[in-house]
C-alpha cells in the first residue's frame, strides 16, 4: 500500500539517528507503546523490551518498518522491522 508520499528519515534536534515522524498507511500510530516480540541474531534489544513508535515507512515490495525509541536507549531512534514489534498490551496509542 502506498499513498504516493516519500517517507524519508531526517535529522531531529536532540536525537541520535535519522528518522521520520510520518505515519505509513495502516501502520501503528506514532506514540503507540510497543514491545519487542521477535529477536534475531545481531539484534541489540531482547524480546520484552518496551518502547514507543516515532514514525513508520514502508514499500509494497519490501514491507513495513518503524522508527522507535526504546526505553533502554532514550533519544536514540532505531529502525525495526514490523514483525519484530507489537502494540504493548494495556497501553493506549498516542
């Protein structure tokens, strides 16, 4: 699914790492509290790590991904594939 916009990561003052605050159609909304549900070799954060969605981007041939801020690494934007996170139970989205 695409809405024709370009989703490009940019610098944000006070943050480490480029990210977008855009919301890709059908993605979890920015501000949604998330939890990591899948960890693969080389990942820095284990299953159960909590965070918040900063933005999302996707492509029909590549899939959906999110820029997140993990509770263990504040003010650091990290890109995560959609299948590795889920909305945290009992947490409202922003």
